[in-house]
């Protein structure tokens, strides 16, 4: 798996993008790739068709870290819906990510 250069768009026909997420990483490290894989899995499970993921590789564009005040990587920033929220780490704890992003888990 590699870090994509362009944003991941996953809209379902007729749906609105309720969540705009930005994942800051530093190269294609195991932690960065794991964070992206975890984020995609969580989004597909809980936000199917309602999200956009933009991956920012700070080894290529370090100046973008200042805009969201990124101090550690990987960091996930929820840009929309407001307020902006941040989660630092590999996003492996699904419950922590759901709580951090104010996402209600899918009831089974």
C-alpha cells in the first residue's frame, strides 16, 4: 500500500460529504500506512459515502503543517463538520477515533 497523492473521495450517489478529514503523515512509514488503513476501515464502516480523506505527506509539503498546527504525525484533522477536531496516533483504537470525531457507532 502506498500513500495516495490525491484525496480519497467516497461519495454515494445523491449523498453529501458530511465529513472532510485530513490525515497528516511523514512519508510511507508503517505507522503512516497503518493510520491510513485504519482510517479507511473506520470511515467505510461508520461513514459510508459521507466522507473525503485528504492525505498530506509532510516530507513533501512541510509548510502545510502550520495551517492545522500539526506537532506530531500521524495526525487526523476533522475539518468538517465544525468544530475542527484532531486525533494523534495510528488510529488503531476505533472507539477512541469514533469518540474523538463525534461519530456514533453503527448499531448492529
